[in-house]
């Protein structure tokens, strides 16, 4: 039986999922965001950054930064 998820929001409220997401970004050499914070800077205070994001998600006050669009040339 396949489990069906109707809401992904509750899965974001899990600290281990946020840490896994950060690990995936770091391992794929993800770029820093439009806010200028690098992956290295975020990792230096990972626990407090994850706690802050988790609190904002729980209170539904999280406001994501704009996304920086990067065009990838294709044949």
C-alpha cells in the first residue's frame, strides 16, 4: 500500500527533515540565496538557524526570500 500525503506542511515541521534538506543542498554544492548568506555561513550556526526556521514555520510567520533565477544553457 502506498502512503498518500495530502499536506507537505506538516512534514516541514520536522527538525530532522529540515536538517536533511540542508544536507542535500550542501552536498550538491547549492548556491547561497538572494540574501547573500552562504551555505558555509548557514552551517556555522546550523542549530540556531534550523530552530529559527522551525519556529517561524510553526507560527506560520515564515516569509521566504525571493528566488534568484539562474538560466542553465541547454543544447
